[in-house]
């Protein structure tokens, strides 16, 4: 019997428990550990927060762009959807459409597949009102 090279991809499976525990621990740390104290010099705030993982993953962004135009808050780091899922944190409503876009994106199938595996592992969706399924 010959292998069928055109076969379907392997079925999606949850991350092994030990891997999932490490992912959860790292994601929670990433979301909660700020690289700065509470008192930030306003003149330095942009650079300090833009370079802080916890601020970035929570969607910190300047209220205006370089031209002074107001911009809505948005996650500004790569992989943010996976971090939110791995940490088991409810995603803010304002991020859910962007989360879903990352889940179904075709331009990075490896990322989308890993995100789907995260969702399978932790039971989170971005389309249900409560969005945490377990
Ligand atoms: Zn921060």
C-alpha cells in the first residue's frame, strides 16, 4: 500500500497536558508582568508602554497616531490572540473580531492551526457571547 500524499491534514489534537501547563504559565506571566513601575514619566510613556509585553498584549496604544489622528485601542504585538487564549483570559469585546480574523486567516496557516489547537485545548471561542466554553 502506498501513502497518499494528498491526504487530509492530521486531526487537530489538544496540547499535551505538560506542554499546556507551561504555555499557560508563560502566557499569564506575559500578560501580568510589566517591565516598569506604576509611575511612568508622561514624556516617556509611549516608549515605555510600547516596549512592555503586558501593556502591549492588553492593547495599550497611543490614543493618536503620529499625525495626531485618534486611533482605537488594539493589540499591537504578534501572537496576541494565542496569549489571550493560553492565559484563559476573557478577551475584551473590542478585540473579538480581530481574534476571529486571526483564527480564520489564510495568510499564516501555521499560526491559525496553532491558535485552533490552543482553542481546542482551553475551550475558548471568540464568537460566543460568553466565549469561554469551559
Ligand atoms: Zn506595562
